[in-house]
C-alpha cells in the first residue's frame, strides 16, 4: 500500500496550481482513511475551507469533490459517493480505476480470488434481478484462468467476500421468489414469531438474523475534526444459504 500512496502524494503537490489548499487537505485526509461516512466528509469539507480561509457552502461538497476528481483523472483515481445497503448511510471513497501490478499488491486477496470476484460481479450484472446464487458462484471455481480452486476453497473465499463487505447475503421466498438482503430481513421481521413474506404473505422459512448496527468508529487524523468511518464499500447482494425454519402453523 505504501508504494502506491507515495507517488500519489508526490503528484498531489504538482496539482497545487489546479486545486486549492483546502481541496489538497481534503484529499490527503481521505487518502489516509480510504473511505469516509457522509457526515464526516461534510465536516471535513467545512474544516478544510475554514482552515485555508476559502468560501464554504454547506451544499457544495459534490462540486468541491468534482474539482478534485478532474485532477485525479490522469492518475486513474476518483472520489466516489455511494450508499451502504447495511445502514443506509452515505459514504465517500477514494477508488482506483485501473488494474496494475502495484494496485494488485494493495489487495489482501490472491489473483485467482480476485478473478472469482470479477466473475461473480459479471453474474450479478448479467442477471435480471441484480443477484447471483451461491451455487452459480461456486460453479465458477473451475473456470478460473489464473488458478482453479476447489469448491470448498471457493466457498471459504465467498464467505470472506461477505465478511469483508465486498458482497452481502440475502434470503429468497420459496413461493414468489422475492429476495431481501439480510439487514432488511432483520429490520422487517424483527420481533415477529411467525414472519410472512411481505410480497405474497407466505410463511418466511428462514431464521431471522439479528444484526447490530453500532455507530462506526471514528479515527482521529493529524488535523482537528478530520475523522472518517472505517466501514468498507458495499457491493451488490448475493443470496445466502441461511438456516431454514419450520412452519409451526
């Protein structure tokens, strides 16, 4: 990771003529955290403007970021905004748009594991409903070009993707086929002893997960009020193999 960040910081200095000091500060703080919850990003925007005595408009964060993105374009990087499916919060993240030998080193996953993820994303994008079954994903394990893996290995990698928030799980109604990702299942069916499908009203035959949503931890940066969430960027949902329940009616 240090190898990829150092050149970027050197290039940021060269961008001084195009970006204000407030925008350089914002980018450097975001670089140190990678991803930032929306309220923290807005607070950082205000702080950077106040420190460098430039005009601050509370509703102009996206315009502020767009100026930075124009300068990041030659570096194949971009600040992107998205909403987490887990907690509904908005996040800003600094993302890499190019795959190089250096950027590969920044990942904790092996090359064949990243290939499995890319093929999983292809399945999701090509599907009609934006989901991919775990069975279909595991069947990709013997189609990998870099290095094939056993189904058991692929299953463990898939669980890692879920734990690391690269993918999220969902449950599927056996009757109508509606799919609901787990945080929504936990919220919708909370406290119901006999849950029923919100679409067809049939018995919901899965264990209802209990998901705790504590406030994301805040990390102090070297400058006052410059804090960011440590949550990871969310990807599209993948149906789970949750334990089924028995209809007691």
